[in-house]
C-alpha cells in the first residue's frame, strides 16, 4: 500500500504543476512547480507521514527502479519527435551549447573564487554546466583531496549536492521566460514563421504519403507493438553505451536511434503517444529528475545560501554573455542562444516540457502551436545534450586535475 499511496501523492503533485502551467500559459513551468512542491513536502509534510519512515517519497514509490528501466525508452521517444534533417540542421545549436560550457568553465571558477570558497567555485562550475555525472566526478576529486591533504571538505560536497538539487528549479523558469519572449518574436517574424510552417506541412504530407524506407508489419502497429519496438531500440542504445565503455552516452545513443528509427519507419513519430504510454513515463521521468531536492534541507540551504546565490547569478550572467556572442557568430536570435545555454541546468526531459509549455502558452491557435514547436523543440532538445550530456562531462574531466592542484 505504501508504494501505491506514494505514487498517488507524487502524481497529484505533477497534476497540480501541470494545471498551474496550463493556467499561466507556460509562464510557471511544471518542472519548477514540481521541484518546489517536493522540496516543501520534504521540509514540512513527508517527515510526519508514517509511510515514508525517514525515506524520501521517490524511493518509496520505486521511481528510481522504474526510471532505470524506462529512461532509455523515454529518450528514444524524444528522438522520434524530430527527424534526421532536423538534427543535421542544428550544428549551430551544438556549437552554441559548447560555447556556453566553454565560457562557464573559463570564467566562473575565477570570478567565483573572488567571492566564495575556491573549492566551491571550482567544483560548482561543472555541476552548473551539467548534472549528476559532473557531481560524481567532483565528489571523487574532493574525497581524494581530503585523503591527500587531511582536510575536511564535507561542506563543499554538500554545496555540490545543493547545486545539483536546485539547478532545474532555477534553470527551467529562466529558460521558459526567455523562450516565451523569443517565441513572441518568432511569431512576429513573417519570413521565419513561413519557413517553419512550410517545413511542418512538408513533414506532415510526407508522413501522410507513407514515405518511409521501412513499413512496419501490421501486427506491430498496435500500442503494445510500438512499446515493444521502443524497448528493443532503447536496449540497443544501452548496448552501444556498454560496448563503447561509456564513450558514447547510452541515453544519447537512445535518442539518436529514436531519430533514425522514426525517420526510416521503424517507429511512428511521437512514439510513446502511439503506444499510449507517454503520460505514465513522463510522470516517473519528472519525479526522477527532480528527486535530488530531497537532500536540500532548510539547514543546508541556509548554510550555503551565499555561495549558491553567487554561483547561480554568475553562471546565468555568463550564459547570457555566451548567448550574446553566439547570436553574433551564428546570426541567431539572442533569446534562442541564451535559452540554449540554460539547458545546461536541466537537460531532458525538461527540455521537452519547456518546449511544449511555451508552444502551447504562446501559440494562439493549433497552427501557431505546431509551428512554434517545430521551431523550438529540435533546438532545445539537442541543446540539452550538447551542454549537459556532452559538454559538462568534458568540462568536469578537464577541471579535475586543476582542482586536485588547488
């Protein structure tokens, strides 16, 4: 019963968050609301509920186990939402994301060290630019320094956890606000709008005409058949990650395989919707991504308040600077370039949430929403992988020997 009740409570939180996002037309992001409500729940409510017994709600609900099984499937689904042509056209997005990570890595540790503890500044940087993998690498290097120098850096480890726990709460609403403004600019740009409208119409006519290299057998064109194909393709993605020794990220492989599979006809576009499983997996993916807020206790947040403010304010300012530079280099809008950089703070599946919320909130009719999604989604999705999945891990690896020598 505990697991079922815990899932019900978590689902109710997501329902409230989605309702608020719809009411505010995407201005208040569902991801931000889920993060905030979960954190408040861990502070004031969950400790007094016997079903949790000192354990966070996500653990009781079995979110981790479910997410470990279905994360690859969800990324395969995300890949099925865009085409190979979309990916090849996004080289500017990839370079913009890398530029954001490079500028963060080059400037944030130095500037941060002038205002806060040097270890916090250096170790917080790759986490601001990335996520869990960067945090693991920073925790390892801090443990090595503690052993070698006989010092206690526990406060820095706590700070790193808080940066990881709070980054989506900060990054998602900022990205959402920036994207809303850029979406409005896009709708007021007749040439740009017409180009993306023509693109969506071409894709729809291509799908309607059945122009695919492979035609799925009829017996697989069912909800369970589509789910089976998604799981097979995500398994291949994990296998690629394993045989390459992690040099190719498994989730990145799943997303790219999803793109290719939907392009050639192995999967339908928006695969999990076709399998009628999208809502179920989004629920668990959302909770899994933000469950780190369970570690952000009031005492820890207060003790690290100043360095947290410094690291995030400087980080956002540097992302804005990188967005400005990229907009000049690649002749893209400043808003889009800035938003691409902010994906370093959250990544998938929040990239999909933000894209959908902004498109639904800013678009005035179904056509505008569809065209806006075609404009936003491929850029923001691919941005998340170029910053958080790839760029941040490279940055963390580069900074490890520097931190060891501090």
